[in-house]
């Protein structure tokens, strides 16, 4: 009975969210109202009689109970001074426990009864909330959340008083548990004009005058209550005269108001007044049945659950409005918007800034021959026999490769070298991000100032300026990332070339082995063997054997290996020339697509803009999490529409 509804935010959760939001937004806690959970701890149905001074609350509760429950013995003008309770004698302790919050400040005047059918029904006459005594209002504010039902009591004179409207907004109850009572209906008949107007309208149908009057007053009360923002259905609206519950007493009261106690002057209206008296009496009976009819435990749980749901929704709405969550989230989202961040970067860096920095970075890249050297080394690793020649004679292969490269490649290399030299001399900067003569730290400071200026309200509210990294720190992060950019770009270039390389084929490796074996060994041995088998005679056979043996001499082996080395050097030179062309081609393609400028832009975003926006992003995520904890079904607007 005391657990929260499935999927609904609990009271503890609401209080926790309230505290977190107050701390996050550096403001006071939102004023929330709690009490529905406490009401779920017992089976009592406590109905509070709320109203301003002199609206007849005590008289109404006595009329409902048909006994003197609430007796006003206070000094004249002070009104109901403390809560007066009408409760079954067996439930006295339960009432005291429920209302312990107010009982700590003021004692309860308890009138017990023994009516078993209404054992769990309780009436409480509350102090006047519009009294000049502030403790009265405090008592009402303290006890109202602990009630299960509310009777709002107004009079024809006080129905337009906005004090009760403000109080209505503070008392959170489900609309089905709030009843509006217009007391002192007799004051509407202070003179006979309402009946005269109805007589003219109904043209002699005297029997309908009372019904027409009653209908008009109900519609008038409905309009006033609706305009005050407290819409009620006909079943929750009552017109009574609590001080004159019996029809004859009511008729006598009207006779005195009209100075015609004997009903001689207004005898024609007596029947209509009697009908109105009967309607008022029936209305009081209807109210009594509504408030004091026996209620089962299941019905009681339904009443309290409806109040808890309403209390939860109102508190959620109060939190959202008090902390202006929608606007706060919107402002934070603007600071975290990717397009906005890019705009800040573009304005601080300038249109050609990334291109200028890219040119400075390109000047730091190794030249084509140096990159081709690395490409060649990686290619040679796949050819074991070529590695034997590359290490001592690689310089010769590279020299030959540069000689045999195409003229266009050689010219482009010379132009690139001249351009890089000019860039280095013109910039004179060790930090490429200081291109165009404007320090990087100043550009970052522009970004920081722009973000703070554009979002000054939310930055001040959340105290974010102190959490934004300094421009010096961010500039250093950009420089650190930039240091790794040049070798990374070179690695990308070389990896692209390697991905286009084909693995050495078995046939190619076999050809290298054939060259390695042919000139030093196979060719001279084969020549001697052929000569030996081509001649006849012992002398010539011996000469052939001599040729075979001499082919394996050091002189012949060295000559053969020299030929192999020459061939291998030529092959490596061709490989180097191809590496030069590949480096030149890919470097030209990357220059056309401006990948370096794109990388620079990404570095500025990731190392400068994103850290500047991170405090806003953190707050946005925190608020989103808190909003998720506040999630609930339905809305206050739906309730109002209903």
C-alpha cells in the first residue's frame, strides 16, 4: 500500500533531483509539497475543511456531522485558531500519528464519535488561511499535504477573493478529491430581485422559479471557479446554507432578510423560497453523503493513489518550471552544437588559416627521395637476395634510380625543395600553427571568449568560466598533437604505397636465385662440361676437366658475383625509381585533396573547441540524466484539459 507506482518517480527521487538541481544551478531548492506517501500509511480518509475567515467552516462541519464538532470559543475576530477533528474514537491515535507534523506546533481539538459505518472517515476544521495571524496560514500549509480530501468553502462575498485561489494552487490533490462549496446561499437572496428576474423570464410559471434560480447560481459559481483556474464538475460543486440546514429555518432566515417575517408582503415568493430551501437542504445531504459515506479499504487506496500521482506530477512540473529546465537544456545544447562549434573555429582561425598551416607542415615533411628510401627499404625486405646487395651498395642503387627517374619527377622534386626552403625562410617559425603571423594562443583565446560571450547567461548561472581550460593549455595540446602529425602523414603516405605493392612471386624469387647461381657457378661449369663432352681423346677430356675446376676458382667466382651484384644493383635502382614515382604521385594527390588542412581542422576541433565545450556538454548530460529521472506519464496540460 505504501510502495510507489511502477515506473513513477518516488518522493525520495524527487527530493534528490531537487537537491542536485539546486547545487548544479547554484540556487535555492524548489518549494515542493509532500504528504501523499504519509497518507498511504493508514486507512483513514481525512477530509479537511479549508476556507477563509467567516466563510462558515465550523458551521458546515457541524451541519455535516449533525452535532457540535467544531465550537469556536476563541476571542471575537480570531476565527478557528487550531485544527478541530471529528473522528471515530478508535482511530484517534491514527489521526494524531498522521498529523504529527502540525501536532508538534499546536494541539488538536478532537471530538470522537462511535459511528461504525464511518469508522475511517475524519473531518478536520482548519484555521483560516487568510487570517491576519500568520501561524494560521503556516498550520494550513503544514497539514494540507497530509489530507486525503479537501472541501473548499467560499461565500458569495469571498468567491472572488484571490487568496483562496493562491491557496488552491498550493494544495495538491487529485481533482476528484477536491469539492468546492459555496456556503451562505441565503445571502444570494438578500433581496427578491433574483426571483423577480426569474419570474419575468419564466412568464408566470411559478413552480420553475426556484429551479431557474438554482440553475443560474450554479452556472455563476462554475464560471467564477473556472476563471480562477479551478475547474470543477457539477458533482464536485455544492451550494449550501450550513447555518440553516432545515428548510423551515432557511425560510425564516429569508423572511428576516426581507423584513417580512410573517410573509405578508412577499407571500407570492414564499413557495419559491421554500423550494430553494429544499434544494439547499438536498445539496447538504448530497455533500454529507459524498464526504461521510462509508468507504472500503480498496476505495481509500484508490483515493490516496490518485492524490500521490497528482502530487508527483505537480512537483515534477514545479521543478521543471522553477529551474527552467527546458530553456537551460536548450542553451546548453546550443553551445554543444557541432555546426556552432565549427563556426566559432572558422571565425577565430580565418578562411585560409588551415591551408597556411598545412603549407608550413608540408615544409616539415621529408622530401621525396627520403620517403622513397623508406619505401625501397620495405620493398627490399621481401627479397632476401637483394638485401645482401642493398646494404653495401644501396647508395649506388639510389643514385642510379634518381638518374633513371623521369624528368618530370626530377623537376617536381627540385621545385618542391625550393618551395619548402622558401616556406621555412618566410615563416621562421618552429610552431606551424603560428602561421600568418598570428599566435595560436591568441586564436584559442578568441574561441574561448566567443563561447563565453555567446552563452554568458548559462555560463554565469552554472559557473562554467572557471571550468573552461585556459587558452595556453589548449594551445599546448594543439602543438603536442601537431608534433605527431608530420610523421603520421608520412606513415599514411608510405602505407598507401605499400598497399599498392604486390608480394614477390615465386617466379621472381626463382629468377633471382637463377641469376645468383648462374654467373658464378652454373655458367662456367656448364661451359666446361659441354667442351669436355664435345671433344674426344684423353688429352681433350683432361682439358675439359681443367676448365670445370678452373671455373670454381676464386677469380672466376668473384667475376661471376660481380656480374650478379651489378644486375641486383640495377634491379634495385629500378625499384627505387618506381618508389620515387609512387611517392611523387601520391604526394601530388594528397596536395590536391588538402588532407593536411583537413587534419589540422580536426585537430583544432578535437583539441581546442571540444575541450572548451566539454563543461557545457557535461552539464547537458547531467541535466538529461536528471530529466530522465523526472520522467512521468501524462502532463499537467492533459489534466487541465480533462
